C-alpha cells in the first residue's frame, strides 16, 4: 500500500458510503434520544411509586430479545448484548438519580437526564 490519494472514482465511492454512515449515525443518536425520553418517564414513575431502579427480569428478557433481533439482522449478538448492557447501565444510573431527587426534595426528579431500558 502507498500513501497516494485514491483515484476519483474510489474517492467518490468513499464519500458516498461515508455520507450514508453519517446519516445512519445521526438516526441512531436521534433514536437513542427518543428511547431515553421514554425511559426517563419510566424512571419518574418508578420513583413516584418507590419501585427499584433496576428490573433484572425485564433486562434479561430485553437482552434475549435483542440477541434474537441481532441474529435476524446478521449482527453479532454478543455485540448487541454489550451495547444493550451499556444502555441498561446508563438507564439504571438515571433512574437512581431520579429516585434520589425524589427522596431528597419530595419532587419527581430534576428532568435533566434521559433513560434507556425502562
């Protein structure tokens, strides 16, 4: 391999593919934002009713479900599980923050965070 620039047709194809990747990345970010909005509502509901921030049974069902979806989509199920575990950990952290805010001041959290698993 050399450090020379690719020819124009290769460069054009790279730009086309990278534009698609950029669009997909933007969609992923927006979808995660929507997911966190929903899980934030779950966190407020859990806090208001003094439910625990984590729900291990639901988390296990979601992981199994996502692994199956990943297999169907020809995505590595282990990768999908790692991603969901990362999201779940963040959701639980947010739920704990909301619960602490509810306990500390009697209000229902501060609304500053979103939540991932529900």
